[in-house]
C-alpha cells in the first residue's frame, strides 16, 4: 500500500516472508480514539488474514481450523505499557480446499499520551515457521479539553447490535475495511470518526462536517462525491458514520478527507486517508484521437514509448499497471500513445506534459545511477523507490562499516564466522559487528505516511547491486531479523546493533 500520519490515517501493511507453503499473509492496521469524560485515549488494532495462506489441521472429526499466535506489545522507552499474547482461530472448514475466505480480529486497549514502539508478532501455530514481526512508531496525543478528531476509519458495513461483540460500537456492529485498495466491486464505503470537545470551539452553535474525496497528487476535490453534514449543536463527544458512493469514481489515487468548519465556514479540524481505486467501468474520460494527436505523446516513437510505459510501474495504480502490461503485450502505437497521455492527464489535467517531464528527469537519473548489467535503473529497488518517492532527504552510504554492540550480552556469537561466499573471516572481535555494504535512505515526509520513513538497501554479494532489505514506510518490505542478515548472522536474534539504531533514528 502504501503508504500515514499518526493521528490522521490507519497504518496498513502486508505481512509476508520466506516461509514454506503456505505463506502467511495478513493486513494490519490501527486507529486512535479518545474518551473525553475520563481523559483516556485508546488504540484499536485490526488484523485480517487470508485463510488460504495458513495451515489448517483437523481439531474435531471432519472439522479443520487454522490458529495464529498473536503478540501485541506497546513500549514507551524501556517500559512495556501494554502487552497481550493470544491465539486467534479461524472459522472451521470441512476441507483444506475450502479456505478461500478471510477472517479478522479487533483489539482495544488504552494508552496514555506519549510516543510508543508498537510491535506485533504473528506465528502460524500449525507450522514451524518463525514469527513475522512488524514494528511501528505510534504517537498518542489527545490533550484534555482540547478540540480534536479521531482517526478516520473506513467501515464496510454497520448493523444494529443484538449481542455485544468485538465489532460493537455505539449500538452498531461495525466491520472495518482494512485495506487502502478499493476494487470495482466495492461501490460504497462508510467513513467513521469521532469528534472531541467541539463545544470548546463553537459553543452551542452549529457546525459543518464535509466528507469528500480529492486527488492524491494535486489535492483537487472530486465533484459530486461526498457529503456535507450540518449539525445544530456541538458536544464534548460525537460520532459520525456516513456513506461515500464510489460507483462513479474512476480508477486512481485519492484521499478521503474529513473537514470540520464552524458556522462561518472556517475550517478548524481536518483528517485524511489515502486510497487506491480500481474502477474500469467509470473511466469514461479517455482522450479523443484529436487530443492525443495534439499532445506530447504523439511525438514519441514506439520503441521509446514502450520503455516509458514500462517505467511507469513505480507510480502506477494496480489498474494502470494491469492496463500497461496488456498494452505492452500487443497493442497499436495509437493505443499506447492514448494511454500514456491519459496517465499523465489524470495526474495533472492542466499540464500533463510538465508532469511527465518531471518524472522523465527522475527516470534519466535512476538509469544513470542505479542501472546494473542487464537491468535498467527503474527495475532496481533503488530506482523504484527513487521514482516512487523522489530523491531522499538523507543518504548514508557505508562500504565496510564496523559497529560495536554496547551490551556485552548481545555481542557477536564468536570471533570466527563464515561470510556469504563460504570464506572464513577471523577479523571479527568480540563486541564488534562487521556489516555488509549498505545504504540508508531517509525521507522526512512521504505522502500519506508518518514522518521520517527509512529504507535500507544492502549489497549482499558485494557486487555493487543493492536490494531493499527493510523499510518502515507504509506498504514497503519489512524483514524480520534484517540486521542479523546484514551482519552475516554475527549478532544474536533480536539484538539491535548500531545499524539498527541508525535505521530507527533515520541517520
């Protein structure tokens, strides 16, 4: 996915790893809420598992079930503020061939204001695979008596509660939508959010809440999609659940936005969450032949155009990528020119050529700096990240870095180890860690993500070809035990060495 500010959006990521089949796959997200009366912030975490990626075993005659061990830990400094370990069971099925479904879990727990390290560990209990561990910074910041807005959580549905359960909220069972990809078969979504201490801002007067969709790239509001909610009197706590009809929303990248204004129209609260929409049936503004003929795309020959279309994949939506792959497999030059013009027109309707020129400058840069024999720059991990996010704000490039473990109990296993080529290396000393070449890239701010996101690339075979090893950016690769891999297995499992500290700091 992709990509989130602490109190603005939910974190969504895909969990995957190098496990034997089946390969655990899940979505994890969280939202932040607040109880003004008791001044208690709390966190909601959501997990959704693809059942077919889990191992099912027979627990009762003819009844199979999967089990995932989940561990949630929130640390504040050296202290554990919250910890819970539990077994999450899938629904029963009668056959291992009948696992084409998802199931979810929701947890709620209180946290005081502060900065936390949130860690979640997932282990398929019916395999011998190692657990998958995800880590994320979490900021809780709800000041008592201060006007504020909860996270913006998308819901699939809401039905009146008959028996209280984990989905119950304010008299309704609300099913969270735990994904930022909205396929064509999802025509309606329901944003849910809570408003706190509005009476401190507008008194007893009325206020307005606008829920709308804007283009992610240029923040232009999409007409005729959204609602304005008029409220007659502010309260210390209120909840909003509304509908967004996405049936006419074309494929593209968008923000769902909540804006709260007083009676004079002055905005004083705003939240947004990013989505990717795939809706081919609504893409009815395909350019005419005359538009394409008058555009920059008509000046491109087929060889160059094939290359340029292929190089769009770092910034293309799933639908756009699917379309470009089909075009490259066999389409006319006119069809490719029309797609290329349409691609950039959707990102800047007023100056699509300028938008393409900006990207072309990046494309030339990655081909010059990140290409490798038989591999164009845009196909490398570094090239893809550079094209997708732009130049990093900070780069640390280390070729032969030697770190020191400050805690002697976490020192190197021994003074002699085998490197990636099977050669002995007796240069390691107790307490020292010799790392493979790596580059650390930090971005001060990525669209729709937290501040200070980090990418760590490594040259595993010392051949000058760097691959992404780990990142804390939304939707990017997260590798359990990455620093142990970078140090060629010379630090203990779970230890944090100097490069781990660099990664966490971002420099």
